[in-house]
C-alpha cells in the first residue's frame, strides 16, 4: 500500500501527470496510483477532478490518459510554441539537406528538453523525441546549451554526480569545461557516441532576442543526428545547421519586435 503523502495538491497532480510517457500513454487507476506512489483513494479523487477539467480522459478501454485540454492550455501562450514556429522553416531546410532527424532542444530544469523534431524515415536512429529529456553532459544539444549559458548554470550542471551513459560520455568536470570552451570557440558540438554509441549528434546554438553584457542569450540548440558510419558528412551538416541557426535567430529577433537583421 502506498505511503500517505504530505505533498501539496499541486505536487500530487504533477506526480500523476508525470506518470505518462511515450511508452505508457494510458494507465488504469490502480497502475496510476502505483506509479505515482499515491494512495488509491487519493489517486481516484484527483483523477476524477482532472477528468472533469479535461486534463485527463478515458480511452476506449477505460484507462486514463492525458486529455486534449492539457495540450490546449500548454500551447496557448508557451514560449516554446513561438520558438518552434520561428525555427521550423529552417529545420525543414536542414532536413532537406542532410536527410536525418533534426531536433530543437531548450534548457529546462537541468536537462535538454526536446520541443520539436523532424523525423527522417530513412534514418535508422530513433531518439530525441518531442518532450523527451536528455542529460546535458551526454547530448550534443545539452553541451551546446551549457556552452553558451552563464557560468552559474554551467557550475550547477557540472557539480555532479554525472552519469556515464556510454563509454564515451565525458564525466570529469574539468574535461567538460574544456569541451564547453572548445564549443564556444568553434560554434558547434559534434561529439561521437556520448549519448548513444551508434550516432554523432551535431548541434549549434540558436540565439533569442535577449542580450547580456556578454552577448545574445541562447534560446535553443538545433541538432541533427548522424550515424557514426556517416562521420564524413559532419562538416556539411555543421554548415547546414549553422546557416539555419542564423536564420532562426534572426526570426526570433523579429518576433520580439526587434530588427530582424544584426
């Protein structure tokens, strides 16, 4: 039996909604209680309330799943929606050029959160799906997001412990700081095998309209996933991504009311 909880109601609701993912899109009430760690009676009461507001709904089998109302509310005024709309045309250009998955990730709560992905049917690789999170030190998008973030953000991310996701994942903070400095200098990241051994993630920064004394603030990382067997195409992918990122950055400045040209 689940232990009683002293979490706030909002915390309990978040625990319930966090139970769903790409591989578990619907759950029975008992499974939801078990996965959330909440008592069955509490889960039943909160699920009924969420159903009334459309944040949960029942599928044809009677199981619970996230409702369209949640999607509606999340997309009404999300900055991620503006980001996706500004970047999508440029992502399409990249995919047409490289014929691999192209993704857009933002820094959120200490991880790289993927907010858009254009899938390439011919690619054998499968990851970095929309709403998926990856560790910052174990993904090219995460490294780019870190490299162009403030020193305090980098310090929090590198204070550890850092998981060695693959044999090639760098977990030493000093080595990672050198990697981040190299990314800032080159303007891109293309580390082989740090998140999945079979691919190279190539990522570049997209800058938003905000600026600090050090320069523009990074808004997202634009990424293409290349099989390691195609390592020779990485320079061409970098050019395609960099060109697209410059266009997306100009578009984001335009959505803020600032001049769209540098």
